[in-house]
């Protein structure tokens, strides 16, 4: 057998590289040619899960391929984020990214991923306000009454959260710090569990997202006292803001959107971004998202990334104010 000369070897290498490039280019042009997996780093029934299912259904029709939702809850969303960060960067794995993942960059010493470095953020989808809720049988009808009861019996009342360091935890601790009240913290695995705990009278109150709380509020199982936002929530227009209730300076808004693993080809990212924009422009999609308690707030990739960076900085301030240490 004749030895392959260096020149021939180089020619073969270049030919192989050209073929690979052509194949890759064709794959990008044909994208998507098979089902897409959208990882939700939270349990089914949570606000992110609802958002993704509504948006994913519309995007599957636009792209012509199924968008399969995969719930990978655990460690406050870190588990699902880790899986997404390690997934192939071919456009067939998406992940729900947002303020909770940004919060975890400071809440955990080693979250196992970097929300700013491991993903390409395609665009924001929606945001949800937070609301203070109590059980209707509690006899508490206002924030003032809740604060007075906590002051009267320091540490006797208990509040639920979606976990240590979650927005609901930090929000409650900021409320206690601002009012000088005391209450027992009871962390749960997620937002749904914490609101269920209030509805089931296992705890006295919680600061929860409007989205998962809305069905309980509409069903009479939870009583809203105030929303933690600059203005009243459209779905709870009769509920005052916390500032209107006499406690200014505390606002908690959770937002989320779509991201893909770093290294995903630009043409693929553009197709996903265009499909997302088209989905969020559909009246029926906006109606469903808003009916769940969320506000549709589309953004450019740059705006989405900037909001995540700002959330990381805000988390640092909140942790210091609430005396919360990284885990």
C-alpha cells in the first residue's frame, strides 16, 4: 500500500472539513427536522410550566415540529439548568430561563451552571407580580392586620416560601425587616406547594406569584392582601399595592423566557427567536398567558440578557438586606 503524502492528507482533511461544513449548513437550513425538547427546571403546574406549555404549543405549530415539555425540577431549578447547559448545542434543546436562575447565581455557591455564560438568551416571554396571601378563615383582611398580629405574637405566625433564597423567601424577609415583625419561615419545594400550604391552613401567609395563586384566589381558597409591584395587577385590580398599604420600597417581579445552550448556531437561534416573536404576537397566546396571571413582555435577546444581569445584582442587595447567606 502506498503511503499517503502530506499533500494528499491535507487535501483529504480539507475535503472532509468542507463536507462537514456543508452538512452542518444544510442541517441548519432544514432546522427543525425533528421534535424539540424544552426543559422546564421546575415542577409541572408551576408558573414557568404553564408559560412554557402555552408558548411551546404555539411555537410547535409555527416551526412544524412538536415541542416536547420536559419538567426537571430540583434544587430550586439548578438541576434542570445544569442538564440544559450540558445539552448539545444543535437547537433541539431549549430551556426556560429567567429571574429564578439569575437569583441562583448568588443564592448558591456552586449552582453547577452560569446563567450568563452557558446559554444564549433568545427572548423574554412574560413576567408575574407577587402577592401576599392568607387563608380566608384567618380573619386577616389587610396587610396592616397581618403586621399587627405578627407584632403581637412574635415568631408565632408562619409563612411559606418556594424554598430558601426563593423570591418568596426574600420578599417575606424584606417585609419583616421593614416592619420589625417576626414570623417562622417554612420552606417548600416550589411555589405551588407553598400556596397550597396557605390554602390548607398549614401556614399563615405567603408571598407568592400571582400566576399560581390566581386559581386559589378566584376559588376563594386564598385572600390577597397586597401586590408587590409598582402598580396594581390587572388580574387583581381591587388589591392594593404594598406601597398603597403603607409599606413602600418593596417590589418583587419574576420574569422568564427562552434560552438555548451556548454554541447553538446563529441561523438556528434566529429561527427560534422569530418563532417566539410570532407566537407572542398571537392574540390567543397572549390571552392565555394573561389569563394565567402573567403579563406578556417580549424582548430582544440583548434586553433579556440585561434583565438577567440586573437581577443578579438585585439579588445581592436583597440577600444583604434580608441577611440571607449563600448555600
